[in-house]
C-alpha cells in the first residue's frame, strides 16, 4: 500500500542547556502546560494531516518517550495498513563510536523506513519548537506551489530569541516572495528588532530528492536535519524551494529560561488559545483520574492545574501537573511543579521548577529568578534547610 507521506522526527537535538531536565529524557519528552509533552505537537499535526507513518530518531535514551507514546494510538500511528511508529534511540552514543566508513546504520535506518513506507513525500520535523502547525495546510501549499521542497517559517524579530540561539533564518528571492535562496544562522545577525523568517524545523520534500540528499549527508557524515537538507537543496539551482508562513504561537525551547517562559506563556489566555484552539486539536495520551481537590483554606489564582492533585496551600501564577500534594501554609508562586511531587507544610517556592517525584520538606524555601529559575532535579529531596539531596525520595 502506498502512503502519501512518511514522517521522520529528528529528535537528535541540543540537550545540554536544558539539563538537569534532559538528564533522563529527550527534549521531545519535556512537559508543557501540565499534561502535554513537546512531542504531542508534531504528532498532533501529523494526525490532523492524516499522516500515519512516522520514524523517530532519538539522541539518547527513549524510555520516557516510549512510555508516553506507547504504540502511537493517541495519534493514529498504530495503523496496521501501511502505517506505524518506528523508533531509533541512542543515536548520539552510536555516532560517537563512528568507524572510518561512517556510522552507516543511522542513514540506512532512514532509507529503510522511507522505502518501506513507499511514500511519495517525506516530512522531516524537529520537536524543540513549541508550535501548532496545520500540516495539511503546509502540504497543500507544497502541492499548489509545485515545490520540490517546502519549509515552514514565522516572521518574528531577531531579539525575540536568544543571542546565542541555535536556530536560523531563511533568505528569500526578492522577485518571488516565497522562494528560499539561503539559510543564515541567527547568531550571525545583529541582536536588534529587525524582522527575520525564523525556521520552524519542518520540511516536506519529494521522496526521490530526499533520498538523494540523504546519500550526500551519509558521504559527509552529517546529521539528517532540516537545515542540512535545505542547504543541499539550495546548492542546486534547479530545485524549487518554497517557504510556508506560519502565523500561530511559537516558542523555541533552547534552555531552562526559554522552557520556563513557554510554560508561563500558557497562563496568558491569548497564548493558550493560540496554541491549543487552532483548527488542529492537540492530542496527548489519555489518563483518566479524579479531578484535583482543593482543600479548605486553599487559595489558587492565575494558575494551571492538571487532575489528580490535592491542594491545601496557596498557588499563584504557577503550573501544577498531575498527582501532586501541596499541604497547608505552603506557598507556590511563579513556579512549575511536574508530577508526583510532595510539598510539605510551610514550604515557599518562588521561580522554581520541580522535576518529577521531588519531596520538599516542611518549612523549606527555594527561590530563583524570572530569568534564571531554580531547577530541582528528578527524585531529589529538599531538606528544611534548603539543602538539595539528589536521589529518589521514599
């Protein structure tokens, strides 16, 4: 059976600036808005465009990602007729042990997936940009323009992203408003309010063209990424490369401050609606459990809470994920609490990110800043003195 589109999710993304949150999970597994993960957004875009075949290439361990997506049922990727989700983990570790002839399995895994999918077009997508792209609109644009390759971008200003950002802007042909002729790293541009075409790490290409560039990347031992494929295409004057403009909510996830900002953005109604209430719904793994309980004396304002928690203290301007216990006289402000945390009486959190399964003892005070939130690693115990002891609490 021939599928029209086969999707490759390139999850070999920069993780060091997101430590310790990425110590045991890929960037794609990072929680967003209490009950979602970054991977939900590209998966949902594929689902809404009826793409039923996807292959994931993960830089390190994929355990947390596998636990979240399982067979891909929530996004229609468990189709037995020509569909499915295929995973490849520890890509970074394998690439570090590269032999003289190159790490060929990495490229061959791409090639095998594409050939077995028997697709007419290949989609290449990253996960480190929070956006809700209507993939069917992008694909329609690609077909209408009779393009060989199409990439997505959003018009923003240069100083809307980090000075040392890893992302790039696209350069357009002056006589054709959507034909791309170049890629420029944003770090090479002045940090000012000048407009740019920020690349969204999304590309669609004819399968034959993608396989040709895949072979070239293999010969040069380069990673399979949107930017590398795009640069190959631009080198050939006979290849028509088009840019599709995205106009919705966007936030690059590059480091701890940008991850914190993305979550805090969800407390602003316009941002939340722009991300979640577009024509394309965002899907995630279903978890049926009791609604959050608000005890007598609790006080919650301007916050987002998932289900199955118990709140007896004060929560302001914060995001609380599933299965958390916040006891009386605890105060949480401008903070993110991931699931299964225990916050004892009299605890004060301000500009803090608690990873999963953190125990904060009675009376402890933790404080970061808006531009540099304090991150408590997964499974840590925070003593009443404020000392942080790593290791799963009991």
